[in-house]
């Protein structure tokens, strides 16, 4: 299905895009569709999970490469459209559910175009799974908060999302999708991002090493994670209870409010303060 055909189908079905809550913007540039499929590097034996199937224009192209494509689409208004556009593809299955409320089937590659508001829970779920790669179409905010953090942490905003992503994944920006390559036209450009798992031996900064503990122990107090004996020994700081002056000095530089929070309650500003704390220790 070409970009022009995508627009024609939407108009034929008089489909009213939900651009506010669901951020339904459809790629209408064929070169971008091709780039997504090529970047996914799909093997003929693999299963692709697609979140945000829409009208199926990308789904069809993925199905030409994969053994099976499983689409997850929250908007049931697409059912009659997909019945037409996916006709003839026996290796496509569409699940009409909220992707955050179901157990995902096993897959090798994820392809998703999702609202920024659900990027964090999707990436968090990806940290618990095993797959080859994830290809995401995301708004420009992801570039500002996450990609730029990976390039230059000291001059970009620090957030829970940026920490979560870079603790577990290598982040590669594959390309940019300009506003006029979507229908309807969004307010900002988008980016194509590829995530692949970091190897366990890859070196993390002190801040990201501590974040790994924070994400793995969501019910623990930050105080216990930072100053307890749970700290990993390789390249980190271990505090000896017999040397309380170290604790006192560092407690003075880190907010009591943060230390007494549970790890899963930390806000973006808390992660920014933790980042500054570890950067001061490195200086």
C-alpha cells in the first residue's frame, strides 16, 4: 500500500484520527516504510510484534519478510479497514487490545509507533523480555530526553526514561521522519530509534550502575540501595558502616526526600538530582 493509498483508505472509511490521546499519525512516505523494514533486518524465520497496527500499511511490508507478524491495536475502529488491507496475508494476526494490558507473545523483533506517554512502560516491559531488536517510531521529545542524554549526558535533560533506556539498551537513531511525511501532519518531526540489548560486560557510568539497582529493586528505599551493602563491587562505591563520616558527608549532598522514597516512586527531577550527585563524586 503506497502513501497515497493510505490517505485514500482513511478517507474512504471516513476515519477520524485520534491525534490527541492515541496520537494517530500515519506514515505516508514509501521511502520511510522501506527504511523501517530494512532497518528491522528481519529473518524469514522470525516473528515480528507490531504495536500500533493502524490500517496495516507497514504490517503488510513486514509480513513479506517475516514468518509471522502479530499486530496489537487498541482502536477497534480499524477492524473493517484491516479486514480489507490485510486480505491475502495468512501470516498476520491482529490482537485488538491495549498493548500495556496483555501478555506479549514471544517475538524476535518489535516494531512500534506509539504515543510518548506510553514509551516508558513499553521500554520497561522490554527490559524484562528477550528479543533481537526493537524499532520504535517516536516523537521528538524522545530525542531530546533520551538520545541526547546518550550522546552528552552533561548537557541534556536527565529523566527516568533516559536512565532506564541507557541502563539496558544501546540506542541508535536510524533516521528522522519529517512532519509532512505523516498524515495528518503532527506538530513535530519524529525519530526512528533502534534498541538492542547491552552486553553484561559493557561498562556503565556510576550513575547508570546505580540506576540498574534502582530499577531491579523497585520496592526498596533509595537510602538502602545507595548506602547499603547491595552495591555491586565492580567499579562502584561501597560504604563501610565503620566509617560514618563518608555517610554523613554524602547525606548532606543528597536530598533526604529522595533517600526516603521507594525506588519506584522516583520522579524525573529525582533522577536528575541523583545524576548530579554521582557526577560530583566523579569530579
